[in-house]
């Protein structure tokens, strides 16, 4: 399999963390690509008309796009379905945590893009995205116990927090959130996280 990949993308990292947790990372070729909101990448567009990563090219030529889809495919195909619980009592809570983690990543990327506009950046947008991120972190602080099982929810939240450290360290998200900080400190020691530390390489 081939994964269109970047060491800067938290969504790509989430998929690679899943691959490591499932023990199949060595079966996936990482193909570094660069995508931006204002340009198209011909190589990526050949496989994914949305011009987004991660994009997974299977051995038979089939294409999987979008990190939730790719992660669930890998879990169902190579795992035991434990990262995406099938039991209704757990499934929706895990999916909710997954959405919260992905939501933080989306706001991070929006903030980063807006920040890159320099003097033209909208302070209103930046403040709103930060406020929404802060509110989500406060919710996670109150619900840290739900992150204890290894699921796609806990992986997404951990990768989102790591991306905050990577891009917005000055936010100091740990302040006032001791339980979430302690949980993340433990999760960050997992080999899957240690092997996928983000790097600002194009």
C-alpha cells in the first residue's frame, strides 16, 4: 500500500499511528507530497480529486480518502475492530471523541493558514477558532477518563494535542488542565507516537 503523506499533517499522522498500533506500518509506503489550499498537486489529484491527504492507494489500485475512512478501513481489515468499537454503548462515544480531536486539528490548520496571511490575517477568525479550541479542551479535561481505552477517539485527541504543541506551543494548553495533560504525557510515550513525531519538512 502507498500513503500520500506529509510529516506536517496531523490527519496523516493519525492514520500512521493507527497503522503502528495495528502492526502494519511496515506494509505501507510513505510517499511525501505537499498540498496547499491555494494550489493543486497533480500527483495527489491523480488519486484524490479533493487534493487532500492522507490518501491511501491499495495494492489493487483502489483508493481510500479522508483520515476517518482510512483509519476505519485499516482497523476493520487488519485489526480486530477494537479502535472503532462495534458495540453501540461504546461506538458513539468513541466517534464523538474522534470528532472532537479532528475538530481541534481543523481549527489548528485554519489558524495556521490565517496566520500565514500576515498583515491580512483576520483577528476575528483567529480569536473565534482559538475560543472553540479552548472550549473543546475544557470539555476533554472533564472527560479525560473516557480517553483511557485505546480507540480512534483517544488517538485523534492525542494527535490533536501534539499538533497544538507543534504549531501553537504558546497556547500552553496544559495550563488549568492537569488531568488531560497527565493523560497525554502517558499516551505520548507509546511507540506509535514516538515513531511519528511531526517534522516541519516539505
